[in-house]
C-alpha cells in the first residue's frame, strides 16, 4: 500500500472561491430580455444587488449542512491524532515508601522473640516507545534505599540502582515489512478522514446546485415581472391610442372595451408575477440561510446565464466523471480500506510470536553516589533473550471477521456496478437536456424576433384602421409569451449545464471553488 497517498490533514477546513464561470450574460440576452423592473414594494425596503458568486459565497458560509460536514472532518482529524498516540513516547515514574516491624524469619536475621525494623524507599523513571515496525523499546532507571537492623542485611543502610534496556519485536501477528499492519489504526483513520472530505465535497456541490436553481429562478421571475410590466405599458399605450382614434372619429366607442379588457388582463398577470417574484426571493433566502434581519431586503439578481455551445460527448463525460466524481473517490478509498482491513484480519489469525532482549546493569553501596557510578562498569549486570508464543489454532473469531470483510467486498463491487450504471444514465440525460435546451434557446430567440415584428406590423395596420384592438392585443400577448419563453429557455440551458457539471463531478472546479485543508 502506498502510504504517500494518505496525506496528513489538519483540522482546519476552508473554502476558497476563485471566481465562478458565470458571466453577466451575452449582449443579445441583455438587449432583448428587457431592462429590470422592480415592483413598488421594492421602493420601501433595501434593494440588495446579488450576483451568483455572492449567493454561493453566502450559502457556503451559512449552510448548516456544510457546517455539519466540516465538523465531521474535524472529528476524523481528531481520530487520526488519537490513533497516532499509540506511537508516542510513554514516560512512567514511581515513588514508594514502606516501613515494617517484624520478627526474624531465619536464624541469620536474629534470635527468636526479638523484633526488627525495616524501612525502604523506591523510585523509578522509565521511557518506552513503539516503533512503526511494531518494535517496543524501553529504558528504565530505578533506585532504592533500605535501612534495617536484621542480621541478614547487607548493610544497616543500603542503596541500590539499576539501569535496564528492553526490546521486543512481534514476528508474525502485528508485523509487516511495509509497516501497514502495525500502523493500521492510523491508516484506517486517514481513510475515514478522506471519506469525510469527499462527503463535504458532495454536500457542497449539492448545496451549490440548489443555490443556483434558486438564483436562476429568481432571475426568471425578476425578468418575467419586467416582461409583464412592459406588456402592461403596451396595453395602456394601445388604450390611449384607441381613445384618440375614437375622439377623431376613426374608431367606434365599442373598440375601447377590448382595450380596457387587455389592460385589466395585464394588470392581473403583473400581480401574479409580483407574487411569484416574492416567493422566489423567499426560496433563495432560505437556501442561503440568511439571517432574519436580512429577509426584508429586496434581492435583485444581477446575473444572466451565459448561453454557449458545450462540446462534450458521452464517453468523454464518462471518463471525466470517473476521475472527478467524489463518489468515485470514495469508492477508491473504500477499496483501499477494505484491502487493509482484510490484511489486518488475516494477520490477527497468525500466532502471536514475540522475540525479546533485555540488558541491565546494577550498582550497590552504602553511599548512593557510588551506586550511580557503578552503572558505568560491567561488573554487575544481567541480560536475557526470550521468545513468547501464543496462538488460537482454530481462529474462529479471525476467520469470521475475514469472511465478513470478503462479503463486504462483494457488496462494494455490486454497489460500484450499480453506481456506474446510474452514472451513465445520468450523463446521457444531462447531455440530452443540454442539447435540447440549446435548441430551445435558438427557437425562442426566433419566436421572440417574429413576435416583435408581428406586433409592429399589427400596430401599423391598426393605425391605418386595417386591424382591430383584439388583433393588436393578441400580438402583444404573443410577444410577452415569446419573451417569457426566451427567458425560460436561457435559464433551462444554464440549469442543464449545471446538471452536467454536477454529473461529471466538475461543478466545484468550474465554479472556481477549492476545498482547502490546512
């Protein structure tokens, strides 16, 4: 296993936005979708101009789902540090004191019926550390002071010191030459951390997609409101023209009824458009999780979607998705985790065979300093070598664990096939929808151009008394429908493009958003 693929991440997670791949729209869209018209209610509150980039920034900052995922990453970072604690040096210290008054236990100690006083103090300091190969190293220093009037005592006041070194190495269970088995807890924690990072990427892409949907919906309702208001102005102009023609004796008074009906119809449509605009602002406010104090602001979406051809076939999109989709990254991480878990399970079924070595030097004297100086020599010393073996020959628990992990491998493989099948269908739908949306934009532009020309012709015919108000009203309705259709088509194209970016896993990259962990 390549351990270099498992970087050490810290617990600070941030998002960097370099700039989104969305412009203010092409000149044709700006010209023919009309100027932005605000309802009367906007004059009583703060108008907040909002670009798509700003909306996404607010979402990434305020969204509770993303904040939750960031905490999951922090928890996984803490797990890495916790698992690394097993390789930290361990310092131990001990201090004890003991007093006793007891009869002699042997004739060397003294005569029967007498009692003897014993006093002892011990202190020790040790350092141990586990290495990446599973080796355990230990160094220990200890000293003692004994005071006794026993006849068998070496000295009435006696000091002793000991310095020892111990090494033990697992040879089967808990050992591997690539060090993955001894460090398995750390590697598994890093896998969990990488998985949490990919979950964060998924959450961010999902929330950004929802923000874009809400933002483009606001763009659509804002522009639709402008279309309806312009349509109402056309109807009012037509009403004024009809009144002047009636006064001039060029039209019958009955013609004014159809003009009034058109004005009333457009006023109703404008009220409905106003309600739709307020509803779309609420959706965006909720998606961005705006503070309560900002909900009264009128949100003015300033961006228009850019419509440009996208040349991406299915196989290229599939190849891109396999490389960049966070779900694919998660699957690769899960495969590595499973491989390591199986190795650990199989290793745990091996005998526990440990080879060890110890060496120590001893100093004794009735002067404490002398015992310390004696540790430099090799006069009093001890050493030993040991080989310990323990083994559960049936290995039922380890075998069951291996069987369970192998079953999980099959489940993982089936889920991978299931995901790939769904991914291909998702990409086909995204590409098809994008191509359809592009054709719809072209068709709607043609529709709007023809509707504009038809209204111009019909108005000229009306001024020449060759047409009636009802025909003019029909042409005005057709123009409003054409403008609304063009707005919808352009918005649908941007949504289809975002869906394709989401399907290929390139949404964050194409929006200039980088997940930074420092």
